[in-house]
C-alpha cells in the first residue's frame, strides 16, 4: 500500500485528513502507510493478505475496522488495538484466528469497549463474563494452514459477494464493503477447524 494508492482512492492529497478508507480486495500485505493517518475513523481491509495489526496501533480515532478474509493467524494481534479507545466495531471473521474456540471472549476481554464483533452485537452479559476470564498463557496461534483454503469459503447471505467473483469490477467491491457496514447478510458461522495446541507465548504487548 502506497500514499499514491490512498490518494487515488480517497481523492484527498493529505494523509492526516483521511477519515474513511476502503481498500477491500486489493491483495495488500504491507499496510504500514496507515501509520500516517491519525484521523482515520473507518477502515476496510477485507479480502487482502494482512497478517499483523501493528500498523494500526497509532490510529487513535479508529472506530470501525473490517478485516474479513485476511491471514491473521495470531489472535493476540488484537492487543495492538487495546489503546484505541474509540473502537466499537471489529470484523475478523474468516481469518485463521477466528477458528479458536475462545476467539470472541478473548477479543472482548482485551477490547471491552466493542459493541459489535463480526456480525453479532456484544451483550452486556458476555462483556462481563469476558472480563472474568483469565487468558494468561493461552495459545493464541491458530493453524498456519487454515488460510490456505480461505478463497474456497462460501459467501454469506443471499446477496453476499462470492469468492469466485472477487476480482470482478467496482460494483462487486462496493457490494462487499456495504455488506460489512451492515447492509448485507450475516456471516455464516463456519465450524471450528482446529483446536489450540496448548500454552504458548502471549503475543504482542504481553
């Protein structure tokens, strides 16, 4: 991802003025340029190859983050978001880490201010329960091979974007983005593919 690409997408020539950025389906891996967007509020990076969230930790105004269908293996990557006090919506479905059995409670334990995780709203009851859990020493790594077949996962809902059409025109890209914003069908809850492998390192930030 480059500044030139960002400017072309946003029609803005100043990184510090960008508030909404849609980079859905661009085969992105390196998103370090996002560090230069302190006023970013809504970011869509779904259907890319992002594997770390380290470059988002300084986006203090970020409130909505869409990361469906990327390559985030380590659930502890969400610890980079702990100091983003305005974060309300986080989508990580269809990443390898989303198949961990404690996926949702782990996220909510570390990001208690969230109001929505993937397609489901956060309830006060599960928020309280997540705060009581102890995740010290838990293995946050999902199987590295899980994302190899992610392009074969079916879409969600009647109007969901199908993976075989992921390289089609801008109309389909817009449909995928609008789905994430709540105007499409809910995500299908795929069965858990692999259980954790035992205690391991805590990940970034401890």
